[in-house]
C-alpha cells in the first residue's frame, strides 16, 4: 500500500480558498498573503471499501501550507465549519478561515494555516464512511479540543492533538499502542493474535479427545 508522509519544500506566500468545481478540475484559488513556510502533502485515497486521508494526523506551523492530493478515487477536503456541506458545527479555531475544495478527481487543493489551534476536517462524499482527519497548527486549541469529531474514522481513531504534536505525522490507520507502518503492521499483528488463539483452542480440543489418558495413566509404573 502506498504511503504518503509530509514533504518539506519551498512554500508560496499564498492561501487557498476552495470553490465547488467539476470532477477532474483543480479547485484551487490563491490570494497573496504574508506568511509561508513548509509545504506538507496529504494523500486522498480510495482502496476497496476504504476511504481515507494519509496522514490522518499532521502537525504544521503557522504559515505552513497543506496540499491535499488525489491518489485514487474522487474526494474533497472541507473543514468542519458551519456553512460547509454536511457540517453542523465548527471544529476549527476562532478566527480561522474555513475551506472546502469541492469534489475533485485529480490534482490537488492547498490551504495555508495562519491561526494556531486544532483543525478537524472531512471528505464530503465519504464523511459518513469515516474519511476524517485532524491537523494541529502550532499548538492545540479551539472548539475541536474536548469535542469528538461527529463522524468516526474508518479504521483506528483520530489521533489526540498531543500525540500529533509529538509524532508530527501519523499514518492511517492510527491505533494507539501499535507500531505504525500502516495496514501491513496491523495485518501481521492481527495474524499473530489469530495464530496464538487457534493454537490454544486446538490444544484444548486435542486434550479433550482423551488420546493422552493412557500415557498419563501409565506414568510411574516402572
């Protein structure tokens, strides 16, 4: 499975404002604004019945830009902000600008973070299927802190803000206490648990057949 982590590079001094556009169009409009720093990349994926952002948790500094890029499928990125499609509450810092890319099938959408705090966001067509994620800018804060995201993430959980600050970038799916390498790590971990459980149940069954009774009864006869 392809994995995308944040990429450092030169950033433009721009902030992106999303507009609804036709599928396949890059729905990025830019307005010049002071600031700028690192550009981070978040992939948007469709893999079978899984729809997700990767990384699912990301730390940025004020002035940094996040570029959401279509890796497979058709997706959008939109902040939990009243007024955005399917968003009944606001889960971004007070004074921060909301964003909504509209649905795109190729290309990317960018947004420059200026206000410190916690930002929760989602993909409009796949919001109910768990395509949600979190970005912390500078330090945690705002209405997203202490408030659960209205939609459960597809696999794992949305990382806590403190964990995002510590690890900087967390791959999807995020499961606390699991060594992260993405789904392969989860697969092998699950396989190990399954194998151990199967071996134990087989041992119990094997004993229950009574095949060892004669041997055990004969011990100590010499």
